[in-house]
C-alpha cells in the first residue's frame, strides 16, 4: 500500500498494489483489515518524523511491524543547503496553520517546512511578507529525492507565479524587520488583542513563574480574558496543553484568535460559567484563577482536584484579597503583594503612576 506516486516508482512486481486512499484514516482501516497477511506500506523518507509511522504503530502490536526508514525531507534539505540540522527548525504543516511558525521567526533562524501542496507555498510567502519577513531567502523543493526533484531559489516578496507540485517543502533563512516574539514569559501586552481584560505583562511574568510549567502538563485558565496566561503557558514548551474557560462569548472568540495568531492553536477554549464548565474536563496539573474568584470556586477546586494540583490566583479588591488570605491559611503556599508604578508625565515633569496592588496566592492542594 502507498500513495500512487510511490507505487508508480516500483518495478514490475507480482504483489498486489493498493493505492492509499484519502482521507488517510481510510487507509489505516484497509490496512488493519489485512491483519495477519504480509504487506508493505510505502512512505516518504523517515516515517517517524512528521510521517505515518507513529500513527500505524499505535494500531499494531510491536511484533507486527518493522520500519525501514529512509532519508527524511529535513535531511535532504540540509544536505542541499549545507545547514546544520541540530540548529534548524523542523515543521510539519500539512494540516496545521502557518502561524505555528510565529515563535520561530527571527532574523538568522533557519527553518524547514513541510507543506500540504503547491498552493501552500504561495500562502507561506504571503504569511512571511505579512509578518515582516518578506526579505527572507526562500528555497522551494519539489519531489525531494525523486526523479522529478526541482529546486526554486527566491524570496517571499519575489515568489514567481509558478505551479509548484506536491510533494513540496520550503527552506526559510529568515531575514527582515518583522517583530520577533520574545522567549521569556511576560511578553508585551501588544502581542494580545484584548478589551482591557488582560493580566498585564509584569504580573503575567510573575504568574507564569508561580504556575511553574513542566513538560507534558495541563493548565486550567479560569476566566481567560484575553487568554494571555494560557497562551504564554503553551509557549513555554510544545508538550504543554491548556484549557481556557471564559463566560463572555466575544472574549472566548478573541482568546481563540490570539492563540492562533501566536502559533498555539492547540489551546482549547470552553465558553460558559465555571465551575459548571469544569465538570468532565481533563484534570489539570496547574490552575490559574484569573476571573470569577469566589469562595465557592476555591472550595470546588479543593473538593474536585487531586492532591498535588498547583493553584495560582490574583486579587485586586479587598474582598478577593481576604479570600486568598483564607486560602493560604487553609492550604499553605505563598501569599505575595505586588505593587508597581511606571513613570508618567506630571505637569511639565514626570512622576510615578502607581497601579492597583495585586495580591497573589500560589499553593498546592
């Protein structure tokens, strides 16, 4: 079994040739229906690097399969361009948005991107121009490693009006004046669309520090607002997951757009009122209460979440401060008061404009 283009490269064989259908899952069903029979699945390059290998292995027992990996598209591109693979970003965007690249776009970065089809090359060039990196070097490879391999060297700004053929990938040597997403938590507020309901940059940095994300953990962001905390949690590591809960439909839609814009479209957004919306959701390793703080909410979390769950909550009002002081007495943890001021015009001179103090509780159930 294999894609028609792979089957066409085979010599004359007595074996039955079965084209892999679209969508991909139909082929998995056909393959499993032949369980117990000897067979071969053809795939490009290394099937365990953005390929079909891991999907098929999940459906089969260890003794039922053996892989014979070839040269991956990433290895072939590196060998054509002389790039060091260990310093090259690798992206499989066959079925993922181009915004997954956003955090990697910085002058000097070298990226290899697998694309779904020829039309996606034009979309990629447009995205790079839109984000301010239209001056990047862009090399398009078609049918890498095969008899019809073709290479086109260009830039996103000068991409020729050509019909690129599948399978296709692109190599980007990033250049241009586009904005670069910082690596540290506490990204500027300007990266997030919001209506004023946002955990501001310095407080967000302290909040992420208290949440202390670790690989493969899941976050509940209750009262998502702009989604900034959940999004920064996800930006910390690609293995992290998060669910943002937001009562306001417009804000919930904005959270989804912010997540997609910053390349973390894996953020799940649940619209509705907590704690009702929390029921039945995957259990979190950490919880941030950014909105809807109440004694009933804190009690629900303590009653329903497993021991070891980390909770961080921020308060501005005296009433919510009292709730966090009581939570710290009951569950322990750290209670911190954050006071900040920024220089601002004061007549013809400048003075300190103070923000409302923030009280932050971070504890472990």
